[in-house]
């Protein structure tokens, strides 16, 4: 079956059953942290599976300088947490992105997720997102619909899965792009829409003068959609009513007395914010320390960029993004493609937890494991050469 000259992937009964159950459960989960914890466990299990089943992974993991450096840095943070009697959960929130970085080393590779698998998964997952979001938004009246967790997070998985499909064949179809655009507009998520616009803008870029007009129309529609989402969620108090602006003001006050070295290396490990800062953010009580309700750490600032700059400095902020960028390059992603993905990650990190969230990391894993179009062509050429040799074996010229 074709729509707009796009072949619709054949339905996988198991995948459909899982997505149907997930869609039904979404009306009861209401952003439960259970989903995030289950995902974290799943990522760890998959990493262990790759560690022991993929040839050479075990040796490379335990001889990798990057892994040693990350583990040493996290160990230092853990020892500091124990010494200063900081709750383990608070330590995990501060170092989670670096833990993900160590785990994701196992997913560096080429072609574990085949093109047909990516196409099928993306198509039916995006349909699930769209149906659930439409029902919740227009029938239930939920202004920020979600499938399992806050849509700022889960939509990054869908966006990066769309990009993984693109990587597998160096293009994305109109149907796939329309599906992603519809989901993002209905979601009401500003950060996801900006990240999606970055990815779609690159994927759908014109490759000929003839396509330039169509690209211009798509970009105009995208910008209008972005304006609609932003204005529909604009607070009557203007900038002062935007919580992210308040977080930025708190960060600027907390760092106003820092010297240049502190901006480079960050605050002392696992240092809480001042009592005045915590008092001004008391509305976010759930993000206060897990053991002391009077103390809050950088996690309350929401923005991954601000949190990482506060705890790990500019060096830590650059390092964690560079690690994931390096992983993508090692997995066959070009420098330009990897840079586009990093732009989307940073756009998300300006608003929410970005690399500190398992759903975004899951999307990155799909990019790392995706069969790249260049790899597919290389495999095809290799297969053709082997067939040619077998066909002409024994023939003397």
C-alpha cells in the first residue's frame, strides 16, 4: 500500500500489540516515573547484552580511555557524595548524563537496526503518538498530552527515530515528515518543536533548485506552527511569567560571585543552591533533595545546560556533548549529521533535562545502532563482489 508514493511498512503483530497496550496505558500512567525507571533498566540490560554478545565489545569497553575517564569522574562524585552525606538519588541526578555516556559506549556500531525495522517502528510509533495526543488534546482537553512521560522527553525519542530512518536511506518520505510534524504541533511542546524543526529542516533540505520552492513552503508552515505553539502558551505576565526565565535568573544570581575558574570547572561537587534560591523555587517541591526537604540542588533548574554548567562547569558541559558526538561519528554518522543532532540536543537542553533523560538517550541509541545508507551500499557492493567471484570461480582468462 502506498500513500503519496510512500510504501507503508507491513504491520508487525507483536509491535502492534505492544503499541496498543502502551496507548491504552497512557490514559492511566499520567507521567509516572515508573516508565523512566523501566526505560533506564532496559537500557542497562541492552548494554550488558551487547557487552557479552557482540564480538570485541567486552575488550573495547574495558580498554577504552573514555570509559575509564567517565567512570573515574563518576567515582569521584560518588565518594564526595558519601563524604558529604549527600543522598544517593541526588548524586545520580547530578551525574546521570555521564553514567549514560559510559553505558552508551556499548552501542557504538553500524547496522544493528536495519532499515526495514526502523521504518516499521517509526511509522507505527508515530501513529500511536498521534492518536493518543489527538484524543487527549481535543476530547479530554489536556493541553500537554503525553504517551508515558512529559512530552518534552518522549518526543525526542520519536524525533531521533525519524532521523535514524533518514540515516538508513539518506532521505525521509513526505508521509513520515507529516506524521512527525502533526505530533509535534498537537503536543504543545515548545522545546520538542524547536528540536524537530532543526532535524526536519536538515532532512528535507533542497538538493536541487526545483525543490527549493517546496522547501520554502514547508519552512514557512513550520515557523507558523512554532509561533502558534509559543503564543498559545505565552504567560499573561510576559517573560516574567516564563519559568525557564526564572530558572535563568536564579542561576545568574547563584553564579554572580564566581571567578573564571569556577565557570570552567563548576561549583564544588554536589553543592546545594542557596536557601534564598531554594525558597524562590519552593513551588517545585518535588525536585528538592530526596532526604532533606529544605535543600535543593541544580536539578531544580530544569535546564540541562544550566544544571551541567553549575555542577560541572563549561568544561563538563562541552565534554558530555562531545562524548555523544564522538560516539555518533564512530557509528558512521557524518560530522554534519552529528552536528545537527547535537543542535537538537542543545535546543532541548536549554529547556529541560536533555542528556539526563533516558528517553533522549534512547533516541541517540537508535541513531548509533541505525543501519547507515553508506554502510548498506558498502555491504551491497561487497555482496555483489562475492557473488561475482563465486560465479566466475575457476574461469581462466
